[in-house]
């Protein structure tokens, strides 16, 4: 069964740690990954946050298109509507949320 797990919570609440644990047999994505440069250094640029979320959704969609069994997404998702693009993708590609 293909599934996507959406981990939501406040910054610093342990979302990434939980997501990495859940994704040991799958793939983990979060918008913050967009801000990690090739040297592995994190540099947040607030003006690029929309690009970061677009990148995250694209990574998830590409993963679903090749039928990966488990995808874990950890973002703040402070508003329920922020999860809707992932829920729509799940329906489109036959994933359980």
C-alpha cells in the first residue's frame, strides 16, 4: 500500500526528527531542505519560502509518479489548507494519507 505521512507542528518541535524516523523505509521531504546548499550548510532566505514549498511539492509529486511506497513530508502546516496540495496529490496518485 502506498502512503504519504504529513507531519505538522511548530518550528523546533521535532518534526524533522520524527519524519526521519518514520521514513527509514521511505523518503522524507520538507521545504527547509530547499535552503541547504551543496556543502550541506543551511541558509534560510525568507524571500524564497514560496519557492521552497513549490520545490517540496514537486519532489513529492515526482516521488509519487514513480510509485515510491512511503513518503513523509514534515512542514509546519499551521493551517489545514496548507496540507491540501499533498492530499490532492495523494488522491491523484492513489496514496493513503
